[in-house]
C-alpha cells in the first residue's frame, strides 16, 4: 500500500499520491486522500512518535518502522509496518511509504505473550519440580522454585551451572554410569515424544534421593527442547522397603511353622504358601503360586471336601476347622 508525501523540510507533509491499496486500507477515496496531511493518518496521542519515525525513514536512519498506530477514516485504529524511501517528484523531496497492516499479527503476538505469561505462571508456581533442557549440551535453561528447593541449590544460577548427570551419583542403582544412562533417557524422549523413568538424583549437598522423571519433547519456533518433571519418591520408597521387610519377616515366621499355611483367592488359586505346604506337594513354594489345589491333588474325594469347606468359609465369613 503506497502513499507519497511531500516531505521537504519546508513542505506541508501533505499526501501527494496514493495507490488503490492505500485507499482500501484507510477508507478514503484518492481525491479525499490528496486533501490530507500525515497527521490525519495517525491517532493524535501517537502522532509525534509516528512523525519521528517518518523523519528517521526520510534520513535513512532506519529501513522499517514497526507497529505504528494508524487511523482509518471511520476512526478505527490499526497497526502497520511502514517502509519508506525518499524520492524526488516534480522537483520536490517526497517520501514514498509502503504500509502493511499488521493488526492481526499484533493481536496474535499479544495472545501468544498472554499464553506464555500464563504458562510461566503455572510453571513457576507448580508444586512439582519443573525444568527445561536444551540441545546440544542438554544443560538446564529454566527451572521453577520447586526444582531449586528439591536440589537444595542457593538459586537458579547455581542449579543452571550443573548438567543432569552432575546432579546424580556416578552410577545408577543398576550399575550404569549416570552420564551414559541420562543421555539414553534423553534420546528415548526425543524419539518417542516423552519418556517416564525412575532415577537416582543427588542434591547439591551430596545427599542422594530416588525420583520419578518425566521428559517431554517440546517443539518451538522450529527448534526443540525437553521439559522435565521430577518428583521425589523417597517417602514411597521407604514405605515399599518397610513393606518388603515386613513380608520377609512374615515369610520367615510362617516357614518355621511345621503345619501347612496358605492363602487362596475365590477361584481357589494359591496366593501364598509356607514351606510345609510346598513340601507336602513336593514342589517349590514359588511354583505353587497361581495353582489350584484340584490341579495338583490326586484324591478327588478330599478335593471335594476341601472345596466345600472353602465355600462355607467364604460364604459365612467365619473360620472353620477341617
């Protein structure tokens, strides 16, 4: 959209020529345009700023003035990128301006900024520890407060000075080197789009802790980075360890009892058996789990009695001596 302005230092800064695109954009006829001055193409509060941009374009101090507010005939304000160059028309110094309506782009940029602000707010205030890692070195590029606290870093700067494998023991519980395994986890996340796994981390004070990690690939502006969500599962692991120890002790106790002890489900499958039960069937205890008694007991009459007794107990909910 082209507008020619009389821009001589002694000139009137009146419009001396327009093309049809300019008429369509501003809503003026070409005849109406030729009665206008540059001041009438911009909202009053922003005119001086717009004029400054035009002067810089005329002096070739810049090639483009971006997001300049402009005023249509009907009073509507829109935004334009303006490129201009000085020319001589009828022996007068003029400025030819090319206007491009960027109102839609500006609105999209505003929505994007608002969306990014909302994401940033969610990111920063999440109770889960969140961070991002960028290629090719895969160092931390952002983190929320929960992440800083989890690793007991003084601040984000201290956290960003480390790589993921710096905040890990030399080896993971499976014996693999942390640096080697971390890079494998990153490759899997990039390949699949996300990857969930358990990891042994180390805080800045040297103490280790088990964590669940979710790596998610994010594409942006033609590039890619990973977002990591890290959850400390120390409490859960302690509970699991305590449960395993309790089961170990229970197993030790029931295996010392010389009488048969077992647990079955409603379908009659063994869920737990002690050593005496396994020896009675001449099998290993683990080989009886999931097996029904009638599948291994040869005496059909006894089996019928066992099944009848089981059903009576299940139905009444009361213990019975058989």
